[in-house]
C-alpha cells in the first residue's frame, strides 16, 4: 500500500526556511477539489489555509474543464494559494513556470526523459504524467493546482497516461515528493512575482521536446496546423503555418496536439 500523506513527515523533508508554511497547510482524506477549496476561501474549522493536499478528489479538474481522475492514496493532488499584486495579465506565463518546477523536481528525484507540452502538461514519451490548473481566487489570489500520477491502480491505467512508478520501476515516496514540490513551488512563486517568466525560459526550452514538430492547434471549432516554434518571453506559443505566417497563441481555451503523418499511407494522421 502507498504511504499516506502526513504533514509531520512532509515537514522533515523541508528546509528550515519553508517549514513554517505548513502551519497554513491541510490534508483532506477526500475533497471535491483542492483548487476549489482554496478559490472559495480555503477556510476549514475557522482557519484559513494556503496549501491544500488531498488523498482523493471527487471533482478533480484539469484544463478546459476536463476531469482529473483522483483515486485515493495513489497520486499527489496539491494546490497552493499565492497573492499576486497587479492585474491578471501579469500572470502570463505562470503555468509555464510551474511546469518547469515540476519537471525539475521529478528529474532531481530520478525520473529521466521528462517532457513539457505547452502550456503546462508534463509528459513522458508523449504520455501525460502531470497537469497544472491555475485559477484566480479572491483578492488578487492565484490558486495553482497540480495533479501528479504516482502509482495509478491497474484498472485506471490508460495508454495515454503514465505514472512515476512505471517510469522509475519503484513505488514513489509520496511525502518526500510532496515536500520537494512544495519547497520548489514556493520559491518559484516568489521568483515569478519579482521577475516574471524570464528566469524559467531556459529550463522550459530544455524540457520542451516538440520544437520544430508538426502540430495541430485546437480553438473550439477552429483548427490550425503548422510547425511549433516554441514560446516567446511572455509564454505565448509560436506557430508557423503552412503559408509561412507566424502566429502567437495564449493558453486560454487553446489545445495543442502533436501531428504524426504516417510514412506509409499519405494523409493519415494521428493525434496525441
């Protein structure tokens, strides 16, 4: 059985500079959504929280209102509330910064071959390992939610997703990983408040393996195809269409897919 989350154990893995943040942390056995808890105020039994973890979620969510399967005691479901003075536009690129933090934590933990897909998916061999959902809460607060697959039950495994246990061939240490993620996330949020996306761009480029690949951009009923050229300094995705025009896309309601053209049957396409 996977180890259950425990704030005392998590605290032992944190540096002395970050341990006090656990005074505003809470772990639920079950909750609708860690993000929802913090966006609605994060108040439980008279105390307000800025870090929320859960063993399971009944209404876990990803980008574009997709559900995030959240079985008990298997993965990490973590949300952090951070105050950002200024306008929502100043949060441009935050999802990319958080994705680079997650990629670095996993790499330092020993997972090799981590990839990032714009704007915030963490992949391994083009299979989803983790996702990030950023939502605006009250009083200029941003809630950063992370779902990380650690050891999915066999009956929930799919070809399109992967967990850390499969990648590393061992059971992940949930409390240690939670601590490493919390510590690096808190430091990154402070850095982002001061300098924006710029300090994270080189790491993003390191983990972004789709550069120069043929892709498909989905925007509701509209579809645009072209060559993915990476991101700009604001975190916008740059696409060169087939007619040579370069277009920029904000994350918003946009979805990016890798396009693979079969070398055997022309015009046959598969999408990840």
